[in-house]
C-alpha cells in the first residue's frame, strides 16, 4: 500500500517529470487541465506537495499556456522552468514559498501542448535554456538578466542542455547538429555530423569518460568526442528518444521507441552486451532508471 496518494481534481494531463527538494520535504510536479493539440490548456500549474503526508504545500498558476517544462532545482532552493505558447517565459520560483522571483522572455510560441525544454543550472547559478521556437540559446544570470545568447540555434530545439566537468555546455541546433559552448558563450564547435533528427527532443548526455551521448531519432545514436565533436563510435538501432541509464562500470542501458523494440545493454566502447525484445509494449519515451 502506498504511504499516500495525491489527486489533483483540476488536472487531467500531467506533463514532465516530478523532482524532489534537496531536503526531501517537497515534490514538485506539473499540473495541466484541458487543452489538446493546437489548443492551449485551460490551466497550467506547478504544484509543491509535502512528502510526509501528500498534502499540497503551494501552487503557482500560469493560466492558459500550452505547457510548462520539467523544473530544474538549483542548490540555492530556486526552481527554474519554461512555459510555452501563451506566455513563453523562463521562471525563477522560491521552492519553499512558491513566490515568483523573476521571469525572462524566451519567446516560446509553439501552439500545441507538450513538455517544453527544461533549463539546466550551472554551479555558478547560470541558467541555460533553448528558446524553444525563436532560434536562440540563452545563458541567464542568477538575477534573471541576460548573460549571453546564440541566435543561430534554429527552431524546434527542444532538448535539455548538458554541462560537462570542464564547464562546456552542449545543446542541439535545428537539423540535429550538436553545439558546444564555453561558459563565456564562445562556440567551441559544431558537430561535423548530424547527431539527432530535425526535432531533437532528448540528449545530449555526458558519459562517465567525458564523451557525449547523442541519440538520432531514426536509425542510430552516436557518442562524440568532447574536444572537437567528432564521432568516437556509433550504434545502429531504430528511433532512440531518451537518454541512457549508466551503471558503475560505464555500461549503459537504453530502449528504442518503435518495433522491434529492444532494451539494450552496451559497453563504453559501443559493443552490445545483450538486448531484450520488448516488442508489443508501450512506446519507450522516458529515460530508463537503474
């Protein structure tokens, strides 16, 4: 039996992944009511739920916007997330009180519902976010002002940015090319080869050895070298739309989305260790967890 359940009577279609506060006292989750393809929901809210008894601690109401991203929680207790059509803002919210601290216009104007690109927070508090549909990639200071931007990302760049241990930031551009930036906004490289489909929605992910996992929507995924974006190795499969789970030995686990569906275990050099046929099950769109 569960310890508790929470029912949101004002929601019929939750989006995104719940996150938990650093002290474990709160769960943050998106709540959406009404709407559908090309029709903004009647209401979109961010909920903070107490983990001890499942009661609602606070909620932030965005009204009729087409979607909000999975939140990102910074070490200083600030929640960041992006809204879509009808608003198009990056928000900073106090995690304890639910009070809005600031917002920054990211130009989100995609009219159908969905999960919007989630922000990534650096150790210095800088927030990185693709503008979803206005061709920009933003670096936002902790106070909500613009640090730098790249205007050449292209539309429909929906993936979550990744940061490696050296402070390089990776983000997909339109057409599936991967870009690498320094913390100061200098472009390190564009990948020499398309790293994803035209509508990049998952990845990139940093592997334990520093290489970069880059899924391709249709036929394969690649692992890129962080120094220049060249291909270290690739693995053929069909339609990957998730990031892998990685074990302590550097092996990773990933499932392709369309039939024949397999759950793959692959070593750090791109060799298949095993795969399990999962055909006939629902589409695999969420990241696996070990």
